[in-house]
C-alpha cells in the first residue's frame, strides 16, 4: 500500500500512483552544496532545478512549484531576509516571554494592529485563540482543557466558513453552532458562546459577513477571529477594520516567512492570553511550539512586507505567464487565457492552457502526470478526467510561488509534452453482461493501519448504480457503474468542516467483491464485500 504522503503529492498530478521518483546522492556532498547556497533568493541569476543535492541524498526530488501556496508542496520559499534572521536568531539564547513581548510591540508598529504574536502556523493560531477564549489566563481553567464542564463550550461559525481547518478549533472539544442565514444569528449566541470563527473569502462581506457578525458579537461580548491564512497582509488590516477581534495568517505562504510560522494580529489582551496558552507555557498549546528562529523569521517577513514592490512582483508574474503562453501556443490547437484572482487568497493571475485532447493526444491530467514524473519535477494543476470518456484537456499555471527561471523550465517542458506527447492507451474495458450487485453487501476496509466494517446498499439498473454507503458513524449516497465484472462507485461524507471521499474500484466474483478504495489525501485501502445473507 502506498504511503499517504506520496498519495497526497501524486494527487496534485491527478491522482496517479507514484512511480520510481528517487535519485541517489551523497549526504556529505548534499550538505556542502546546501552551504554554498540553493534556491530561495528572488534575485536568482537563472533557473535552478535541484536542491543542491540535499534532498536527493535521502531519495527525495525537489520540484518546481507552479501550483501556489500548498502546504503539501511546502508552501513557499522564505525570503533571503527571513533566512538571515533565522540563522542569526539560532546563534543566541533568549527568554521567550521577553522575545514575544518585543515582537508583539514591533508587529503592532508595522501593521497598525493593537498587538501581534507569532504562532506555529495559522492552525496553531486558531487553537491558541480558542484556548484563550475558553480559559483566559486562569491557570486552573487552562489545565482543565480540553474538559469543558463549567466552561464556555460553543463556537459560532457561519456555514460558508466551515472548512477542513476548523479541526484546529474543534480539538478543544467545543460544539460548533452553524449559522446559515441572518435570521439565525442572534439566537446562535448564548451564555456558553466562547468565540466566533470566520474564514476569509467568499461570504465574509455578505449578509453574514465579518461586519455583520462582529456587530452582534460585540454586543454579546464575544471575540471574533478571522482566518486569513492564504491571504495577503493588508495595512491597515481589512478584517480588523470590519470589526474582527483578531485575524490569523500563515507565515509560510504569501509573506514567505518560515513555513512553520503563523501570525495573529488584533486585541492585545486576548493575544497575550493566546500566548500564555501556548508553548513554552504548560497549557493545551504546549505541543504547538514556535521557536526563536521562527519568531524572528516571521518578524523579518512582516518587516519586509511593506518594503516589497508588490506591483513589480505582479508584473513579473504576468511576464512569466506571457512567456509560457507564447511557448505553448506554438503547438497547433493550444489556446491560453489569463484568469484574474477573486479575493485576497492566493492573489495572483493564473494561466489556463486549453486544447482538444482528442487532437493533441493527451489530457490535462496526463500532462500534469508527465511533468510531475519528469526531470525536473514540475507541479501544476491538471484537469480531471479519464480515458476514453472524459478527455478533459487543460492545465493551470499559478506563478505565485515560482522563482526566477521557473517560467523558462515550465515553458520548455509544457511545449515539449504538448507537441510530442507520450502515447497513452485507453484502459481496457470489461466486456459481457454487467454483474448483478443489487442489494446489501457487508464490506470491510483495510487501511494502512486499522480496519472498519461498512455496509453498501446498491440499487442497480443495467450498468448504473445508486445506493447508500454506511460507515461506522456516517451515512451517505453513492453513485457509480458496473461494467462486466468491474464495479466503480464514489461516496462523499460530510463530517463537521471536512468532506471525506471514497472512490471504490472492485472486481465482482459471484457473491464476493474485492478491490481498492482511493481515500484522497489519506492514501488507499483494500476493500472486500460479501453479499448479505438474510436469515
């Protein structure tokens, strides 16, 4: 069974299984190369396509990032000023409470916010904020977490803000109260309400936006946190101006600070309570430690933010996309268009490259696979679809985290694969009458670690399947098909802010089915099912 890390990475190329991606290298040579300097400076003299041997020495190949600020491909490359600050910080001992006090004051001066603290990423900021709202700086309450008896225990979240990251709030054991329409807002608050969480993006300036919710929360005496993890930093801060109490950012995304750093800006009293609930203090957030190197690196990134020429960066991105566009349009039938961003998250233009897959001979998903498997590795978004029925044919280049010279690499390799595509065969399709799977099946899923008993109920009409997927706690609809002795179906289940996807493939043999299920970022599992026998 494949390692989930590789599953997540290869998912970026459309979900293909990993191939042999490793190269060998000498550890000593790698370390020497790293000391001489590698990728990371904006003013790089030209394309650099390797990690100077450091990663290769352990069998890992670096990649060219044409996708954006995704944590699975390590976010961003930190600014040279950030690297220097972290290296200097590593040379000295310092009292961390004194350090955060000094950093908090300086962050306030730069951003215009009341105060600021550095955290171990934006998710950690969410956890510390929740802890501070539940326990304040009362040592007894802090030690009680995550037991909430006798404490406030609810967090209000507008429905549009539910997302995979709100697990960082739920880990405190709180109950999430969802608000779906303005008429529900007032009644969502009660004596148990500890805080409000809002995800920045679509909806945060609408009828349940930050301004509207913050006005109600202020009357109720409830703090409001806005999660702006992948957004650009605004000075003065747009979310605080709309009434939020604090706003959180990822340090390792657009600000190009340390990958394991985040930023909280806002109310001084509340942020100092959030710091008290985090390491080095012995509280719920002790495990979410941020070191002196990350603290000073994050400060350096914020210091640089107002000094960076953002218009010049934008013009550079447009120039890169224009170069790539000119290259790929030399291939007959290939067209391009620039898609402008909406909102502040991953705020950069994107190049959409489109073609007729039947004529060019390769789909967008296949292009992404070839580039990810190639040398150098290039990560970009390829349209989904599979042969021969879904010949989707586009890829998207996001320049946000590209480095100088990456446009040359992307242009050359995209042109090469589109003009001389490798041959992809249509997968063989089973023949014969579709197997009969109608009814209930008792299934077992064997994960990389652990197993679970599920129940599948199919309603079959010819080759078409609908039905129900019963897990241990969740139940949802399934849809799929039967072709010969092959069955394929998909089920999706909502759990709090997360949606879990199960993509089943299997072979039918009488009253038995056996196959594999793709779990997305969670890897793959083996599954088998037996037709249920009624007594």
